[in-house]
C-alpha cells in the first residue's frame, strides 16, 4: 500500500489518468491524497469528479477554492467567471450526486504525521487548531451549504483572532485554508499576490516561512501555488506544478522518504495563472 499525494488537477483528466498509470496506482491497494481544486479551468472537470468519486475511501481530497466556487455557483447562486469550465458539471445527469459528494469533502485531513490542506495555515495555528477550524467550516457546509457559500466571499477579516465568531470566523478559515500564499509573521493574510516567494516585500512572506510557526514538526502537504511549483523542504511538500497552465501534474509517494516526484506533461497550452 502506498499513499500518493497529487497536486492541483483542475479538470485535467487526461493528465490525471496518465499519471495514475505511470505510478501504477491500484485502487485495491493504494490511496490518493489530493490537494484540492479538482475542477475548473481545465477541459474535463466532470470526468475528474466522476473518477475520484468512484475511488471511494481510497481517495482523500480536501476542498480547494475552485471546488468551493463550483458549489457556490450550483447551490448559492454565485456567478460564473469568464474562464470557468464547470458548465458540464452543472448540466450533468449525475450533477446532484457529484455535488453532494463534493460538499462532504473536508478542508483539512491529518494522518500518519501529515497534514493535507489546499493552500496553507497561518503562523498562529497548530495542527489541532487547523483541524478544529476546518471542522467548523465542514459542519457549516454540511448543515446549510447555501448559507455558508453565500457568505464566504470577501477578503475580510484579514487577521486571525481567537475571538472571531460567526460568518467572519468561517470566512477567515476558508480564506486561509483555500487561498493563502503570503502573510505576515503576526498572521495578517494577503490574498492578492500570486507570484514567486521573492515577489513580495516585508513584512509579507510565504506562509510556511513565518518564524515560530505553530504547525512546525508536522509535514504539510499543499497545492494552490503554481508559481511556487514543486516545493520540498523539511515538513513541507508543495505540489501545484501548474498542469492547467501548461506545466505538469505531479505525484509524490508520501510513504517513501526522499521519493522522487513522478510527473506527466500537461496537454494544455502554456499560460500564466490569472
């Protein structure tokens, strides 16, 4: 049995199928850990959802910002963006089953010393705090998905405080877990910059470089950041290698120390993330 972590798929089902073949994935033996953003921008989002759902408990997937956007469009009346490629899901005969499966996915998953999130965590959050806040969002999503999805958009509040409550607390948790790239050491998040780690000025820094980060000591597996690419450091594994932008789709065996990444080249035209 192996646990394979895979980066942002974003509707690139041809590449996903090729990657699973290359790593010799067996649904009877192995498990997939997917960093979220299964859908959108790529050409076959519907096929990706059907494939991952068919794997049952052998696939663990956390929600990304594009997955939540799909749910918001379908369930809360959010508007489609001009570059969205989720219309086939919205029109599919199995739409309801796929959406119900998707909104049952977690925002964070912890097992065997590894924490799986889509984007990141602020410096003040321990692993336990991260899982607790993710659980609060998950319960709100499962109890009243339209209400949560209708109020999740927005960049405020931009700083974690334990006293946050209600919609503000849930929105901050969603933004950190699904949109974070840069923050300050005091936990103020910046959701505008998308560049490389050296593209911002202090006090901003990549979330994982914050000194005295409370989640140190646990390996965090994440995606969301195509400009960062494959990122491997002690306690960190970043897997968004920009497949939908013409890069690659990448898998890493979590159970083998220093395992070489396995990648397949994208079939999408080269582009810059927008």
